[in-house]
C-alpha cells in the first residue's frame, strides 16, 4: 500500500491544489511513483478522460505534475453547482443526479464505498498518494458527514499538513483557529503548517512563527513565497478572472459568465507575447477588444438571461454587426444561436431566444456528451478562413445538440461536423480547441491583420514542454521553501 500525506487549507484558495501539485512533482523528481487524490471536488472546470469520464481539472493538473495520465479514480466525486443551493453530482465520472445541498449531505455516507474503492485501488498501484482537502477542514457543522477533509484523513489514516494564505491577511489567526476547532483526534493528525503566498522578508515573520508553534504545538514547515507560475487554475476564485483592464497589443475579452466553466480553454493566449486575456462582466469594462469570446457555462439558459440583463448582449450583437470576431465555446456556442429549447427540463424547461448571431437551434436532452475529440477545421470562408485544415484536439462536455439552419460547420471531429461559422462569428462544442500553437498563433495573426497592425513572428512553443517547465519551477520553489526532510518523515519514507 502507498505512503500517504494530506494537504488541507484554512480556506478555499489558500493554495492546497498548488502545494499538492508541488509535492507530486517533487516526489516524482525523487523517484517515487506518485498520484494525487481528492475524494470530492466542487468546481465547474472539468476534464474528460480517454475513457469519456468527467473529473475536476485540479486533479488533472496534479496528474500532469506527477507525470501520469489523468484517472477518474483521482476524483471519484465531482460537484458542479447548478444554482445557489444545488449541484449536479458526477460519481465515478458519470452524472449521478442533481441534488440540493441538503439532499447531498444526507447521501454522503453512501458515497464512502465509492471513495474508498478508488483510493484503495490507487494505493495498490502507487508508492505515494497526495490527498487534497476542500475548503476549510474546520466547518464544525459539517464534521459528522465529512468525507473530504478530516473524515478522509481518518479513512486513509493520513497525516495532515495545513496551508494558510498570508496574502489575504489573518494567517496566524486562521491556522490557530482551525486547530482550536479540531477535536483531539484531529489535532493529532496535524503534523505541520505551511504559510503560503508570502511577499517580503521572511525573517520578519520569525517571531510570529514561533508564537504560532507555541500556541498550537504544531511546527511550521516552511514559508512559500508568492509564486508567479503559469499553472491551470481550478475554479471561480482564480486570479485570472479578476483581470479586466490589462490591455496588450492584441486584446481578447472573455465574458465572465456567473457560472463560467472551463476558462482554462483560453490560458494559451496568455502564453503568447503581446496578447492579453481579460475577463469582463460589465459593459463599461468591455471596451473595444480585438475579439470577444463567450465561454462555457454550467447553466446556459440562466447565464444567457444574465447576458441580456447585463446589457452585454446588445453590446456583443453590435460588435459582431460591425464585422468584429465573436467566438463561443460550448454553452457560449449555444447562446450565439437563435433559440435554445429545454423540453426535458434539464435547465428548468421552456425556450429562450439566443443572440441570433448564428442560425442554429439547440435542444437540450438528459444525455450528457463526455468524450475526447480529434479533428481539424473545415475549409471555411470569411474571417476565420486561415484556420482551415489546422488539426485540433480537445474534449466535449455538454447536454444537448445544436442544428445548423444556415451557415457552415466549423470543424470535422471524429467523422462528424461540429460547430458553426458565419464569417466573423463562430462557435464550437470542443473545449481545448485553441490549445495548440498552430491554432492560437494563426488566430492571433488573423486578429492582428484585422486590426491593421504587424506583429513580430510568433515564437513556436510546445505547450506540453511549457507546462513541464512550470511544474519544475513550482517544485524547485517549494523544495527551497519547505523542509522536505520533515515532509518525508511525516510521509514515513
């Protein structure tokens, strides 16, 4: 059976996912066969495995850091919020059912066999398992049915390291307070703290670190600096989504929908020099970008209503009417059509008019499409014609199909047509459609020509090699900041 260590955090976005990824890469570098694990993930950013199963992108990122293929066993439960009080429950990679928070809370005990089957299976194949917690482990109202923090630590008999975010302030209080709310058995599991996202002179922290250790009787294992590593983010707390005024030579505006999903689709543009990606949710922040992208969403109809109410719909229609490029991905593609119908009550039922920028009609169904895809752009005309013939690779996650009444299919995917294009407006169901240098650089060149500017020849890069370099940078920084000898003692190696 594998050695195990668990990374918990005082809050969401404290850095659990990143520290987990760092440990995974460090253990890999040190010759161990390592895998990440998170029993329950709540996120709208998801990924489809080769088996057509859906899992959270955080564990995909951590699998990449481990040098292994993403595996649904690494994230047996994925909760995809559908509203303020409910989520779609994805169990072992497939849709289980929609539940309210109360319904799911009462069902948690039934999830334990699925969790432990996945965990034990991984544990038999790997030397080390790095478990990630969720949110805060000190939610005492949820302790009885906990299956993701100390409850998971108990089931796996895992020692725990707790991460605190000093950048947002109150890190000493949050770490000490977390310990205060643990029961005695939980306290015994905590083997160390990691202070994350520190800016400044670490020597100035020394008195506080000593006092924290005295108060909690827990050792501080390291202070990790604020890192500028380019690694996929997990959810709506991502700092990428706060950038609304960062203009560059080529300015791409992504509509920040309330239920935005898979915004990692656009990370590649941030890797290209001279290109900015801004996430906007207000008309006044939109400005006059070189391209507007409408991303995926967990609830197309509700986010389309928001788009209309926010005033962005009118702005986008006028923008496209002037010949400017608009691109929709998945739910964003559905919004670009004339009509969306929900006869089977997938998103509350009824019909709603789309933006009318593409002559397509979407009908929702209860069957969810989850598949990896390969193909290429068709021989298309108009604004995006230079993309013709370029190969693409990605995945689809959607409930419903769109029919083209007028226009042409954008791509040919696995022997069938996908998406639609009508001159300067295009849409596709494929997440990751931009995730190659050929596609991204060609599109940037198209935007530059449309703007009437010349840009230097873009330097070709391999996105996988780039990711590898970022994981190594992350590991090197954490290795220097954290007492890894102590981590190995905790791990029992």
